[in-house]
């Protein structure tokens, strides 16, 4: 499985939903709390091509986007192939 990174804040409901979706699939992920580590927000924004909202989700080197994007991939049956090595 490809490494998954998710940039979050603790007060974000969409962040929780994205983490719940990944966890329900047995996906382990690295969570970066940009509220606790403000310097990482600039990193997130750069990696996400200017997107500043959370969550921002990366599977391997692929920027997936936010919760709506990953939920759409799941509904379309495209998330599992993206996660696979």
C-alpha cells in the first residue's frame, strides 16, 4: 500500500470524516496537524498547489484533495486501485 499523508486540524469535521474513511479501509496514514505545527501549513499549501483548506490528502506523490474528493474516489471504485502499490 502506498503511504498516505493527511494534513488536518483537530476542529475539522471533514478531517475526521476523511480519517474515518481511511481507517475503515484499514489504511494507515501519517497525520500532520497544521494547527499544532503552523509551519507545516506552508508545506501543505505548496504540495496542494495553493489549496489552503484541510484536509489535504496525499496518496504516495498523488494529491487527492479533500474529503469530498476522496469520498468521490471511493464511490467510483477508484480509491482502492490508487492505494495499491
